[in-house]
């Protein structure tokens, strides 16, 4: 296990913009590849230094690959866009050209897979079934709008509205939202030109607004299946960077698909 002061540490690092085909759009993630487990302090410090919504650490010496995700301030149980970014790097740099599927092992959510289909990479994640809860005053005051209904999953709240413009123009009070007892808050509504739109706020996890949140679709897809009665969806996240997501509900799982754009590659150097 690497620790500060023990030896020089050099690790490959990549920056990928997820759920977009153009750099400077979608959600940027850092991917760090390791062959030994790093201690949590080192991983958290690297994520803080990167200052992106997520940094993924992938141990390529293990089978399946062990993957962990860190915001600048905390480790999280599940992250979609950084897993998508990790899959892109593994497909590009470490796997044979005829390989179309990757298996990851995660600490809290078990086996996760990623596979290529055309110019998209799909994530196969477990469903997070939404359960309706009473309206939450922190959400109402933090958003300045009352949702039609509010739900909660394993990680996040889901606040439902009836109009895309409300989602687009929402100006949250992040200080108030930081008091929520959850990883974050998703807001969603029917979309114009897509099945649904959303935004994601997570100040309590060190990220005021996440540009495109892959794991949030594990909660939204079963919700929209119940409303629209279909299993395949197109979705758009209305952050300032924006991103496009292809979604499908299968038995107990969700498929979350998107394009990626490579932005940076280099090495981390720690003495």
C-alpha cells in the first residue's frame, strides 16, 4: 500500500468528458489506474487536487477490476460518468480491440459492467427503485419551487416537476440543500425533444451541481418507466455543460449509454 513519504509514486491519469462527443461538454472525470490498492487518504487527496466532481481509481491488477470513486471531499458508493470514463480508457489502452465488455467490482454496489455498442458505451447498473416520500421543506426552500411529488432512493432524493423550463431556470440555494440527508437531489421533468430532462445538486458531497450524473439514472429510469410505460428513453441533463444519455430498463437493471471525449493524459507524481 502506498503512503506519503514511503516512495515515489507515479500513476497514469486521464481526463475524460462523459456523455458527450465534444470536449468541454458533458461531465469531466479523472481516471487513475493502479496495480496496488492505494490508501484512502492518498485517493482522497488526489481527488481533492483534481477538483473534479469525481475521480475514479481502477485497480487493473485485479479481475474483475476494482473501482472506487471520490469527489473532492468524500468517497461515494456509485458513480456513472467516471465509470463510463474508466471504460473508455480501458477499451482504448488496455484491452484487445475485439473486447466489447468490461466487468468492474465495486465495494457497495457489487458487479457493474460496461459494454460497447456502436459509438456508445453502456453501463449496466442495478435499479434504484424510487419510493414516494412526504414533501420536504429543505427541498422546497432550497429550490424555491414545490415539486409535484418527491421520491427517495438509496442515495438521492428525486423531485418531479411538470415543465422543462422550470428545470432549466432553477436557481437553488446550495447552502440550504446541503442540509439534506442524502448524497444529492435530482430534479426532473418531461423533456422537449427527449423523454425527460434533469439536473443534479450535491453540495453535501462537495459538488454544488454535477454536469451529467450517470448514477442518477438508476433512480430516474424506473420512475419514468412508471409514467411513460416504455423501457427505452432519451434524456438530457440541463447543466451549463449539458449532456445526452441513452437509457433502457431491463430486469432489475438499467442501461445508461453515452459518448465520451478524451481531453488529457499524464502522470501523477508524488514523492
